[in-house]
C-alpha cells in the first residue's frame, strides 16, 4: 500500500508540473512532505520528442524535484475528455495515492488539454469520495484543490503566492531535463513569447513578478475557489508599505 501523499500535482503533460508549480512542489519536498506528480498523458502528440523520450525526461526531472511518486495516467494527448472512463482513471489514482492537496491547471488556457484537465481533476476529486462509485479503491476525498496560474493573464490576481526564491534554480534545472521540449525554445505551454529572449529568462521574469507581490525575489501563483483562512491578524505577512 502506497503511503499517502501530502501534495499531488495532476497535469496534462510531462513538464507542465515543472513549469507551473515545480518550485512549490520542491519546497514541500524539502520540508519533508511526500510530493507526487501525475501526468495525465505521455505528451505523445508533442511536435518534438516522443512518449519514450519524454518519459525519460520526466524521470530525470522527478529526481531533481525530489518526488516520492511520478506516474503517467495514459490518457490521450490532445484528446483529453472529461468522460466517465477518464474520471474513473483519475479516481483510481486518487484513491491509491490519497493526497491531502491536489494541484492542477487553471480553468482556461490556450491548450484544450489544460482546460479539460482542470475540469476532469476537479470532478474526479469530488467523485472519489462516493462510496457507490464503481471504481477500485476505498472512497477518499482530498482536503484542497488548488489551481496553478503562472503565465495566465486571465487568472490575475492570485489568491496566494508561494515564495520559491530558494527553489528557482532547481525548478529551471528540472525544466532543463526536458531537452526535447525546451532547448532553444522561446515559448512553452501557456508561456507566450516575450520577444526572442530564451525561455529560462522569460520564466525568471514571470517568477520575479509574482515574487514582487509578496516582497520576495521569486514566487509561484495559485488560485482557490474558497476563502483562505488566516490564523490571527498578528500573523499576517506582506508589507503594506
């Protein structure tokens, strides 16, 4: 039996987790939490590389991010659908890994797989708690579903930002493991071209922007559907002046 995860990112393609929330995942892992990634597809429809190459790259990136679990759900790349069969696949994974927190894509995006993934993951997180659902594993429901909104102009402002200043170099190293996708690239996923600057520079600029919102060097942004709790007024962070 797999030990439950503290955090699980469920993303459409290999490299999406690294790009959108790799710093936050590594930060949790460094603090002793069990962190995992599920790639819904193998990325087999990508213009560069192949499913085999991307799986090898994902394994290297998993080591850099200190993941306790990484697996591919085997759903079709560029053909993700939120149907009963796909929900069943994700529910079965959730019941096995039992994550406390699930991270997925923002609800809209240029790539249809990203949009569908957000809906699919949300529905699966609810359905996995239903006792009569005809899917293997014991009923279970994560505590929290959060959306990684890096590079999404339509998701501003974030509900919270994770300080990833100490993790940014490793995040970029993990992205660098995907040589088939990012060598010489100036665009990736939801990262629109920022002129002809190299992709790592564009990513640093975005992380610096989000970091500035919480008065740190680099940050990764997230949204939630619920109001966030604060312990006491005296514990509030981020200077107003």
